[in-house]
């Protein structure tokens, strides 16, 4: 049975992202930024909602990532905006570590039988 919240995809070794660092990934057309903040891993979409800037090129301040273009900040745990000029959150994705490997859960593809399920993702 398929999970209505999506499928977990393996990204790579968790050890590749040191505490306080980020790494960019591209999975099934989704650009992602994964951060190791406070010893936990969090993933958000790699796209600022202010002007589509590449968040993965920004600086991580604790668990906030700053867009390199205009300084908008987003919470890596929730995707919520923490500093203007952005006003809309970015999508956030569940991350887990299985046998030392990072896995991220992405929403079902459009047209998938479960695509209509309620979830906290927006792309």
C-alpha cells in the first residue's frame, strides 16, 4: 500500500552534512536544501518565495537560512518566513536517517492516485 504522504528517497550519507552546514540535492525534479542544525536534519525547497532565489547558496544562521539575493530568512524546520522581504513559506519535507543514510519524503507526483491527500507540501 502506498503512503498518501509520499515516498522516502535516499539522498546520501548523513555524515556528508556537518553540524551547521547545508547541502543541495535534486530529487525527482525537486530542488532541495538539507541542513544539519542542532544535530537534526531538515529539508526545504531550494527556492525563495520572494524572487525564486537559490536558498542553498545562502548562509545558515542556526536553523534559519538566508536567501543570498535579498536577505529573506526561512526556518529550516518548518519552511516559515522569519525575515522579509519574503512573505510566503517554502515547502518543508520530512527527513530521516536510516543506517546512516539521509532520506527525504516527497509528496506524491501529480496524477498519482494519492495526490489529492491532505498534506503540508506546496510546490
